[in-house]
């Protein structure tokens, strides 16, 4: 484990890990498993898990796809007050996600889980 990753294990809320990913997005690919694990461990609100998922999807969805699911799952688990996961709907599934709600609910468990929590009255 690199010295930087050792230092990030002391991250108190996920902000330092998120900042590291943002500032080193071109060179941190090999460290992503440890970085995602660290975020899942320290981010108690889901804020930085959701932010990291949105950022990585915007930078290169295909390149970072192996880590999007664990980031999204972590955000869903941690964001009990639904402050951050709602932003994932548009960022991950596109501006037109509302036009494809039924299709997305049927094929993507993370979409279904978020949609159900954000729009409980619309969930059928």
C-alpha cells in the first residue's frame, strides 16, 4: 500500500479520499479498489460516495464502470435522508431518465432502489 493510501485510511468523512480521486483521476486507476473501500468505510452520509460516482461517470463512465456500482450501492446504504442519491438519477442514467423509468426499474437494481426512495408515491 502506498504512503498516500495509508494516509487516506485516516480520512474522517471521505472528503480527503474524494479530493485525492479528483486530483489524481488520470493516475489512480490501480488504486481504485482501495479508494472505493475507504470511501465506503468512512463516508457516513453518502455524500462523497455519490459525488465520486457522479464525477467518475462524467470523466469516463466506461473506464471507471467497475467502481460505479459499489459507489452507488454505498451511497444508497449511507444516505438515509436522501440528500445525495437523488442527484445520481440524472448523472448516472441521463437527463431523460424519467422517460425510461419503467425500463430502468426493470433492469437496474440501483436505479430501482434510488427511484423508490426518492419518489415513493410514484413507485408501482
